[in-house]
């Protein structure tokens, strides 16, 4: 991930240390009604340190009412930036959705806040691009400039994350990580249950945790 290799043992160690309250308060509550964003959903992003203010909550809810939402099952793996046919425009559609929020965002609403809200609603499609993840992927995004000179760093970062996602799936590494999560054993039954529950996170979310 982001140019670094982790063994499965290292990946499991990261998963075991991940704060248990975060998935319960942010991920496991689900994406809510498709195409509809509520204030409570925006507030939930504070569990992953979005620091969205009450005034910004209003911005997100009001802006979401006219947003060009995409299929709630959309997957980043299918968002090929090289496909532009009308029926293969997922990458363009996610771009349009992101910019719907970004183009009218008030001061203080950055790419990180927008990506956290969009990840909550479309957890298989939008990576959480906070400052740490963006820095981690900066070298990979920079290398993609030659192939995608028409894209800025945000879209090139999506492509870099997508490349990692596709590689992790193709190699079987994600499947094996999930198998180890499901079969995790501990004398502490609460801890065992919490680690096993992480198998319920999306592939993107698992990669996000590992980048950290």
C-alpha cells in the first residue's frame, strides 16, 4: 500500500491494534439511504477526525440535496480512468460528485472532509483522503502525472489507491487477510469478536487502516 509492503502478519498486527470504537461508531452503522445525506451521517465522520463544524454539516446536507449521486454499490475497482464510453463512466461520475461539493465548499471544507463524507455514503468507491493518506500516496500520484497529465493530484491519488486495491485483490492478499480476521482467536472473547468484525469493512477501508 502506498509503495510499502506489509506481510500478512504485520497487517494482522495493525488490525488488532486499530481502535475498536471507530468501526462501531462510523463504519458498522452503514451508508444510510442511497442518494440522501443526513446531518447525523455527516456528524458520524467526526469519529474519523473530520472536525466538521455544525455550520459545515449544514453545507453538506444542503449541497447533497442536488448532488449527482452514483450507484451505492459502485466500486473503485470498476472506476477505470481510461474508459470514457457513456456506459463506462464511473470514474467521471465520481469526479462529478466530488466536484459538486468541492466547487462550492466554504473555507475550511477541504478534500479530507469531503472524502470522509463521500466514503461514508459510498464506502466501496471513495477512498478516505485525509492529509496522511494523501502524503503517503503523493509519490505514486506524482509518477502517474505522465500517464494522466489532464488530472490533478486528487484524481491521480484515486488512481494510485485503485491500483493498490486491484493488486491486493488479484494477489489474494485481501482474501487471506479476511480469512485471518474471521478466524482470529484470543483468550479475550471481546477482543476476538472485535477483530473478527473487521472482516465486515470494505476493501477500501481495510487498505486505509493499513496505510496508517
